[in-house]
C-alpha cells in the first residue's frame, strides 16, 4: 500500500515502479528456479488508486479496506502471469511515464458496471507521472528572469560563483522560470541535476546527472586524481573517501568548465536534498575561484526549515521567493492552455480554483478536456 500512513504526491508512480521492479526481479529468479528446480513463480499484480479506510495494523486492525482495495484485487485476478494491470484512476496519475495496452471495459466480480483496465508494458526511468505543459506561452515572472540574468552578469564580471535559490510552493512555476531563463542564454554552458526523495545513491544523484555528459571533456582538462574521484562518483561503483574529497573534485570540475565559458548549474527539487549535498552546494558558492558560474537551486519553502541561513543574504545566498500569479496573468495562462472544449464559465472557474498556481491551472484544464466535466466541478482530480 502506497500513501499510508504517509501520503506522497507520487504514490501512484512509486507503486508502478515497484510493480515493474518486482516483475523484473521474479523473471530473473525464475530462470534459476526453472533450471535448478523445474518450477516457476506465477506473479500477477493489480494496481488501483482511490480512497480507502486505513487502520493500525500494529494494533491488530485491518490495514486498508474499501472499494479501491477490492478493485485492485479484481485487477490482480484479471492479470495474466507476469503482468501488472492498472485501473483507470491510476493511469491518470502516471500516464506520461508508462506505456500500456488497453484491455477494454472489463466486468469485475462484485461490480455492476464494466471498468477500464490497462496492461502495463513499460515504465520510463526518470519521467514524471504527468508531464508539464511547457509548450504554453510563458506568462509573467519577468522580474525573476531579469534577476537571474543580473546574477549571471555579476558572475561573468567578477569571475566568481553566484549562488541563488528560487523558493516557492509546489506548482508555483519554479521549473518553468528556469527553463525560460536557460532558453534566453547565449554562449553559456548549462548543467542540470535533480534531487529525489528516495532511492539508492540519492545524495549525489544531482551531481551525477549534471556531470555525466561532460565526462569526456573533463578527461581532457582535469588532473588524474580529480578525474578519478569524478569518475567514481558518476559510475557509482566506488564511494569517494570523504565528503570533502567529493566537494573538492566537483569544485575543480565546475571551475574547469566555467573557465572555458560561463557556467549555469541548476539543481531542481533541492528541498529533497541530503544535508551532505546542501553542504557541498554552500561550499561551491563560497570557494569557487576565478570561474564565472551561477548555481541555481530550485526548492520549496521546506528547504528553509533545513537551511534557515539561506534566507539571510549575508550568508551569500540570493533568495527569490515566488508567489502566485496575479489574476490577469492566471487568466492569460488559462486562455493559452484551454482548447475550444473549455468554455468561458469553465475558464473563469479554473482561474478561481487555481489561485495563481500554474500547475493547478494546467491540471484543471486537462481534467475538463479529458473528463468532459461541466462547470460545477462536482468531480475533481484525485490529487
């Protein structure tokens, strides 16, 4: 069960990835079992999303129960051995990260009406469950873009590192601002890494993302001892001796790249970063020398609970706080997103419900277009 006792915004995607990993692991195990014992596992998985009643299993109660759980069980019974079958509510939350085969409306035991079901074919490794609509024209936020350009200009002029944090709630538009800023740059190298909330090697994963594609170039410019540490970091086959060694090697790598042309390094979802990684970012901001570089950290306000000093400009972190879009910008965004199937009353309702959050506006418009709901919004997205 994903989402109990603690819910996460990507619980459906975590469940899908777990199912895919289970099927892959059992397939490998089966090869050995069939060879040595002449037997195979017959693993079938059903995945469904919805409200459930949760109890305290440790106190002898039922863990979860309800219609969503029962449908998940029926989907599992529908699956062929070696397959995972998803319900429609789950597919809505993971649609841009998976490839599925529709099984058509199916009649499930105990359900009066047929339900849609889908066989899982594949899962993309790093894709979000629902992709953002970055092709929509950019709205507002010009002061923030100007502030980023100014910071990069200072880094170029003074040949030093500028550390900036773009702070805002989920769905407020941090990633879109970073994309627009990058697309406006000329003669500048850009590296991007993303922090994740769970998984092996999560501490340094943003650095692995950022450095992987520039390894051949670094091999031509770095000393052997620095390159050995970077190669070990990226490969994941060997853990560097200390966090200090890693920070030193990363700093030397970024300096080498920035001396050729100005460097922008963007770390996304930094509110999920490990303290060791945050220490490294602060070290880069303070000690990078003779190299024009802008370090941009995108994070939710939770980061300031972990690093309250980042709210103090004297520490060396320039913090931009994002608020919601104003009404006119939100209306312009909704107009850009909405097709002919979304009427004026529905658009006004989206503007009201979104409260200036671009992601919410995107999802509400998509919900109307996909579900055909009328303007009373009696039914809203699952999350």
